[in-house]
């Protein structure tokens, strides 16, 4: 390979997302969501919106709302570790209407 550097797809994706600017932060959250929260939570809880310093998460059952609130500080820590430019200080939860 003529001096071409092979890149990890995760590194490439991170560079693309970083290049999109501030509005790309919700895309970054979606990209890493399952890795941040785990498969089980990701199946029931979806990041919907970033507004100011809040991340709105929509859950499919009230029980998941309680779980997210319980895990809030840990989830915020994981979000900051995975997406350092993300400025989120709280998580808001709403139950998806049927």
C-alpha cells in the first residue's frame, strides 16, 4: 500500500463526526449509544435530542425511566469519556407515547 495509512473505522468515524461541528453531537451520541449504555438499555432507550446541556432520552416503558435516572451520573461520565466535546450535564427522560 503506497504509504497509505490503514485507519480503524472507529477513528475515521470520529474524525468525520468531529468535522461536522456542534450539531453533530447528537449523531455522535447515536453512533456510540449502544457502546455507552449496553445492548439491553439501547433496545429500550433512545437518545432523541440535545438541548443546551441536557440529553433527552425516550424510553419505551416507565421502568426504563427509573433505570436511566438511577444510572444518570454513570451515563454522563461514559458520554464524556466517549465524546469529550459533548457538554451534557443532565439527562431528561420521557416515556414514548403509544
